[in-house]
């Protein structure tokens, strides 16, 4: 690899974060969410590391599920958005993959498709997020019809929390009460808690929990970072200085000349930009680590370069290591300054991934 930009995945931190899930939800089964290439961390490697200590994995699509199956992952895999076309169902059945069912169209497609193997179904109820799922008053009828369907094996209940990242919002209590009432009435296994639910709302834990962002060391709560939740950063985004030069007072830096040097000083150019997944809207002042020391970003983020102020790193040299986020620079901090969330930055990483 010639260009120094890379994402380093700390597998020990990943394991430690799973232990944090287990400590919070010691009686629950765990469905590890590895959709979107495990939030940018490499789904196959993450699944390989976690498989012996989780009960299932969750992905977005059949393609993501088959990638895991082709890599030898044997634990149950759940399609969180269900299937998109009835032609997928034979492959789903053949791969012993489970589906979330959230529309009447999916129900009709399933009961009208002959299958050699029955499929486990997670019946989705809309408890208030109003995104996917059947209304609570439809669930019992759909459930009874699914029980009579030869294409269906086990049936479980699932929903999703809308406001669990806000510990003061009453919506989570409302959703939890409605969901638990349905699960109790149907006497079936159920899953409600995401990362925020696992950490902040124990009443949502039900039978299965679905950790996502917390597995990767990121807090699901605004204005907090993973270490405050007992989590460890899994990804470190790294590069190096490819230029160090002195500019004069009044010189502008980067596209649009949006930043002007207040004095004669050193600036460094780092081999990373928005094509690699670094946020284009990160403003001047966003922290970057050069040789482990914080320095501020200056000027606009380019496609494959950023520029940093080296006044407090006067001995910096070409080739010196740069960290964009990781253990000593939370991705949540960078995301907040860029007007987004850590989830998005992790998912947008587009550079070689290495693990240790």
C-alpha cells in the first residue's frame, strides 16, 4: 500500500464492547448488527470475531447476508428490512436466513411462494416510530395467519425505538409498554432494545437485544463519547504528513481561501480527504492528532487532502503519523464539529481496512 491512509480495527476493543453489552443485558440473547459493512469496520472480520459469543447477526439485505454465509458464518442472520422481491425467498430459505416482515405485500409474497425450507419470521410492529411495521391492532391477525403458513417456522416480535438516545423523552416508555403488552399477549420471543436501549433503558431489553453502534465504541447518546459509556473505540483512521511548509502572515490556505494565516508559521498537508470518508464540512479548528498532539484543521477539506496548523508541532516532518479519529480523538467529537453523527463518519470510510 503506497498511500498511507487506512482504517485500523482493534479487535480486542470490539470484544471488550461486546462484553459491555453482555454486562448490561446478561439474561438476553444478542443479535449483533453488522449492516453497512459493520458500520464501515468490515462485516466479515467483525462477524468472525463475534460469532462465538453472539446468538445472531443483523444486516440490511440478502447480499450482505450471503457475503457472511460465503465467509463461513453459520449463526442466524436476520434481514432487518426483510426481502425486497419474492424471488429472493428461495435463497433466503436455502441460506437459513431470517426475515423481518413489515408489510402486507411481504406477507402475501411469502405465503404464495413455495419453499423447500420454512423461514423464521420477525414480525415487526410499529410502536410509534412510524417507519416500518404493522400497527399494533393488526399484529394478532397477521400472527395467527403466519402460524398457519407452511413457509414459516418460528415467529418472533420486533420493533424499533425512536427516541431512546434522549433519556428524558417519554416516547421510549410509551413504546416499551405497548411492545411488551403485545409480546406478553402473543407469548412469543421479542426484541426491542438497540444500543441506546441497552445502555439507558433496561425495561426495553426483552428477550433479544440488538447492539449496533456501541459494538464499535461509539456512544448512541448526543454530547457523549464512547468512553463515558464504558466503551472502547474500535476504528482508528490514520494517515501521515505528505508536506510541511512555512507560509507567511496573510497567506490563505486551500480552496476558496477561507482561512488566512495570522503569522509566519508551519502548515502540514495530510493525505486524506472526503473521498476517503473524512467529512467535507469539518470546519477550521477541527482537531487532528499529529505525533499524538492535537493540532487544528485549517481551510477546506479537499477530495484527498487536508491542511493542518503545525504551530504546536514545530518539529513535525514529512511522514509523521496523523490520526483523524480513534482512541485519543473520539469520532463523536469530529462528527459534532462537522454537523453530523459518528455513525455517518464510520459508514463513509473509504480506504483500506486493517485489523489486529
